[in-house]
C-alpha cells in the first residue's frame, strides 16, 4: 500500500512540475513584443521598405501603423525554404496592410551562414524586408524553439498569434486575415 501511495505522490509531483514548467515557458499571446533587436537588411529592397539598412525592431513597432508578421528562419532549414514562396506571395497581396519582417538566425542555430541566408533571399526573389541580427539573444527573447517560427504582432506591439513550423498559402492567408481584422479600427 505504501508503495502505490509513494508512486502516486511521485507522479503527482512530476505532473505538477511539468505544468509549472510549461506555464513558465509558454508564450503569452497578450504580452508585448519579446525583445528588441537590430535588423541588418540583406538587400536594398528591404532597406527601402524599412527606410534604412539597419533598424531597431522596437523603433519599427513604434512607427508602424500596421500589424507586423515577424518570421524567424534559417538558410539551411528545409521547412523555411518551403514556406518562403508562400510568404512572398502573401507579402505581394497583403503588404499594404501588414508589414512582413524576416530574420535569418541560421548562424545561431547551426543552420547556415549569413551569406547562405542572403543567397536564399536572392534565389527566391524575396522582396519583403529581411535580414539578420547580431543579437544572438533574439532566440531566447522571442522563445524561438523551432524553425521557422512566425509571430503575428498587433499594431500596439502585442503578439496576436504564433505559428511554429512552415506555413502553407492557405494558413498564412487565414492568419493574416485574422490579424488584419483584429487591428481594424
């Protein structure tokens, strides 16, 4: 009898620990942006959209009057490569209503170099603002646990939704429409 009680206590403690850990690590959709970083753009098209070759993400949120799609990706990440055409198509359709920002974190996660990231942007003809950051802590600040990770951010800088993994054309369209509706005023 003591043995089954001990086992039950251990299981209870373990489950409680997991719940506490998951709660502490989970993203709060209602929270503000999770950390500032400087984006170093990969091409002149990105710089034109952002007004500079380098821009602070917090400053971008402060001056933008449209919501933001923030996509973390890597040059040698197959799912990242797979979703780039869908993101580009969505940018062409919704770029006047939502600012897209792509951040290459490949060198920090062992999935490519900055040059490979630049080459990928050129290969796919990406025209939405994209580049890299010298701030390695962006991964922990934004709790990027998988590649790619896409954050849908309200005009006030609060995270509206998150998609972990590659997004399809239909899913990105659905998420963008939700974001636009949530920010209509």
